[in-house]
């Protein structure tokens, strides 16, 4: 694989960007929402959209 990255410019570029993105995501310490939170947000959005339709 290393030999391929040395010879293939598009793959080198992709790998570089992917490595940077991975580092940024780990550094940011992102947290995911629980299913309960997702459902609450979804219900809230649906209520707001229903208000706009009437």
C-alpha cells in the first residue's frame, strides 16, 4: 500500500485529507446523541413544521 501511495497522486491526496479529518474529529471530542434525544428533536421539528403548514 505504501508503494501505491508513493506512485498514485490522487490516493496520496485523499489519504492526506482523510488523515487530517480523522485527527480533527478525534481532537474535537464529538459526542453522539442518544436515541431518546434524537426522537425528542424529531418530534419538536415535526411540531414546528406542522405549525408552519396551518
